[in-house]
């Protein structure tokens, strides 16, 4: 049985969960006899829902607290949905953005760098699926990432900027390619608790816009004014929570004092349900990367705010760059959103354009999967 470990995913963040779903959906078709492994923390409900196994590795202060499980026979561990590290055949890193200056060196080491020597000594293929990288101006971050960069078998950067950041690190033995985000092929699941309308306006907030930018006040002002003014114009704005742990409180902050406008907060249970809600919207304003992917890939007219180069790069993939919000011109940008909503002909043109670009992006994703399969077949003969 082929055992694939998936690193870099999560369950609070619907984008990370969507990447997990994309990997599982693809490989279940290509390799029917496959099992997927992740590291804790993962709930029993999540293990069951995604049909995952748990790897006997959980680092605390650099020590594997689950090391003792390796003394037990495999058949006992398997009954508990646990596998040993030695059973993994392939490691796929599906981090959306986990390697660069915003992240602590210790996180990079714990996730993958500390396992590099074991992976290489046992000839286990390591593939980094399309993701954003860099910058690597902090020496400790660069030092933590270099073992991964130099020992990966195949590595995909999602955009030109990420590719440049990798190139600046120097020559590597890894095969480095560029490919867009790979969640555009995921089929959404209807979220029955949400009743969309032809006037639904989806706002997807992100706490990182407050933590990682210098325009936090302008961001809050833009979001609140957009909610109020679209409501006043007869549209039906709602807030979609893409990461419950972080953004629920932000949603409440945005709605503070706006009770009279009756703006709902929608919190789907799964990433696929999130994608469906986005796909039913008339227009999307997203501060979440995969919220924006879900919108653009389904042909939904969209605006975006940004705390990282990955947003500009994504908009460029769909030839939609001019729809990045300039938060230094809050009033103008709110007016721009309203003007577009009132221009039905322009909205139709954007939908058609995005649908055409989506076809191209999905074909690039299919090409990426073929390259991954070729590399796996080459390394596991």
C-alpha cells in the first residue's frame, strides 16, 4: 500500500483544508490503494472525515513526544489509525505559504527540516507542491529553509516573485518549477444553511491585514463602509469566515454598531462548503488567498486586499491585477466597488474573462499533477 504523508495542512484554516482535499481527491483516483498520513494535532472526527492516518510524531521543544509508540507492532497501531514514520513512502508538502521571513525558524525546522536527513537516507521522495516562498532576508529563516530547498526532489513555486526568492538562495539539486495554486480543481459541496441570492456580496476578512500591514485602520474602515454602502444600495452583503479561530472575532469587530443593517456571518463547516458559498456570490471581496482562488476560479468578479506578494501574483494569473484594493484610498475604492456593482455589462465581461482564465489555470494544475506523478514513478521504481 502506498503511504503518502501530507505536511503543511490544517483544519482551522479553510485554505489549508482545501489543499488537503485537493491532494486526497487527486491521488485517490491515480492510486486507488493509498492511505494518507498527517501529524497531530488532529481530532478523531477529522481523521474519520478525511480518512487519514496519524503519524507517530509530535514535536514539543524539539522532542518527539510520540516516539514511544514505535515500540508497538504495526497491526496494533493501525487499529488506532496510527502509522510509524518508517511506513511513509512519499512526503508531499502542501503549505500554502510556510517558508519565508513571516515564519519563525523553529516552525520551519519542526515541520520538515529536522526530518530531511532521515528522508534522504531512506530515499523517500520529497515534493513541495505549489506554494509561495520568501523573502529570505532573515538569516535564521534562510538557514532553516536551505536544507529543505537543497534536498527536495521536486519543488513548485506559485509565482514569479517566489521563484526569484528561491533563485536568490543559490543553486539547488532540486527540480524547481512554477505552477499556480492547485485547489482550482476541487469540486465544492453545497452548504445548505446558506441561502444565496443574485445580490449576495461576500466579504472575506483576514486578521493578518491588521497584524501584517501598516494600513489596519484603513482596512477596517474600507470593510465597514463597503458593508454599509452595498447594503444601502439594495445588495445583500455577508461576512464569510475562512478561518474560524482568527477571523470570527474580526467579523464581530467589523459589525460592531451595525446591528440595524442585519449583515450575516457565515461559517461553513468545511473548505468545500466555503468554496460553494463563494461560487454563489454576485461579487467577492477577499483578504484570504484561497477565498480569492475560489472566487476567480469560479468566474466570480472579485476585489482583493493584500498582506503578501502572493495576492498580486494570483490576480496576475487571472489577468485581473487592477482589482487589488489600495487601502490608502479607502473612499475611492469603496466607490469603485459600488460602481462595478451598478454596471451589469462590466460584471458580465469580468465573469466571461475570469472563466476563460480559469480554464487556463486548471490546465496548468493538471500539468503539475502529471509532473508530480512522473517524479513519484521515477523515484519509487
